[in-house]
C-alpha cells in the first residue's frame, strides 16, 4: 500500500512520523522548505488556501517545526527574552510579575512564539544582552523594572536587538517602544479622591523610587498635595520593595506618630494587606478609623473584585500589559523598521470599603 504524500492526504495508519525534519516534510508535500516554514508560522505572503492545506498535512503526518527551522526560514528566532536583574530577584515570585508573565505567555502562545527567562547580575546585564544578540536565537527582549536613568535602551539600540520597555525611561531621549500605565495621573487622582473626602494627613507607601514607575507615582502624589496647598512631612513618604511586611511595618510606624495619618496611599495590594493587618492589631477598622487607597494590578490570585471591593483602588490589569508588551515586541521582531509604539494605559478608580471621610 502506497502512502499519498500530497498536502491533505492521509498517511497509513500506524506509520505517522513524530520526529520529521523540515526538509523531510517539505519533500513529502512537494514544496520548498522556505514556503512550508513561512506558511506554518503565519507569514502573510503565503495564501490562506496553501497554508490551510499545509497545516492539515502537518497534523496528519505529525510534523511540528522546530525553532532552528523557523530561524532559517524567517531570519529571526521566534523567541522573546525576559532578562531579570538580580536586584529584582524577589520579583520572580511577586504575584504582580507572575500575572505580567502570564499575559506575555498568552500572547506568545497565540503567535507561536516561545519565552526565554533569565536572571543576571546587575553589572553583567550589558554582557548578557550582547550574548543574546550574538547567539542569534532570541528575536527580541522585554526590558523590565526600568529605572528613570536606565541605560538599557541605549545599549539595545547600539547592538540592534529589538526591545519593548514595560514602563518608561524618563532619562532616555531617543525613540523606543513602551507599554506603561499612567502612574503619575493614577496617583494624582487617588490623592485627589482622599482630599475630596476631607483627608489632609495623607501618607504615601511607595514602591522602590529608583524605578521609573514609583518615581512617577510620587510625582503624582506630590502634585495633588501641592495643588491643595499641602506639604506632606518627610516621615509620611516612604519607598521600598512592595511587600506585605513593608506595609505592616510602616503602618505600625505611621500609627505611632504624634499626628498619625488619617489616610494612606500605597503602591500595591500586597502593601495594603500589610496595612490592614497592622490596623486590625491596633483595633482600627479600615474605612472607619483609617482610609487606604491602593494601586490594584487586578491579579488572578490576589483579587480585589468583590461586588463592593474591600480596597478602594486605582485599577489597571498587569496581565493586559504583559499581552501588549509581547504583541508590540513580536511586531518589532518581524519588522525592525516599524514605527515605535507608545502604549499608555489609564488606571480606573474603583471605590471600595477601605475609604471614608476622616473621623
């Protein structure tokens, strides 16, 4: 019995190949390796009828293109890199970063790309990026946890490795693609909401202000306070890694001040849970004795989405930011000369049970 090798034909039962190479599959269907690879990887120059026939033939014959074959056909690797500085070592287990990475993964899966995740010492980042470029098996990278004086965009421009920044780099003057939340506006609005409720002693528990997003959030807080004719005391503004332990310790410290704050604005739901624990230990109820507004990244396993959410928050889904970063980067990998895209997401004010006018 002969096997019909035309695209769409059925192979003999029990004889399906599971380790077929691109060369073998192309010969089987009677097409060039380049045409087959481009068709199976979604390139628009292959007509849809041919693509559909090849997809069906690949399914029937058990063929799946490997990364090297895709690289030879397209001129770039269908892999995007996420390089984590060691100073962000705790971010790898942070629920915010986990949701961001989930969004990246969803978009990559939809576009048939893979992810390479690596962690490098801060001082070795330049060498790491050059290594990724020279090996040629990474199509581009997402720049994460950018500082406002970050040098990575200039480095990546110089070595020609496509990238998208999750966030922004205030000190970088050249054009680059980024996806960010309007952090300044979000914290200006959150502070304005507390001011409208009548609060005047408002504390800020911010993220690490060496990072650009936290720097912008402090600017938004300060602008709203300044516009209201207020100048917060230095001990009312703190910056550190966004953990529940940080929120707990700082809330206890603030509550022990001679004039404690009547409201606290914080940079993450993880911090807010620490504040809640500290308040409850002191016999205080959020939304009655102390108001709290947080930034809510709309996390899968740390949700603040009851019918009436517990925390009043500025909400912007970090999972969506991950999807956008991956989409923008994959577009740049496919066309390095494409115009840069600046994608600014706005946060939504969601009023919950943790805020009320001061007693």
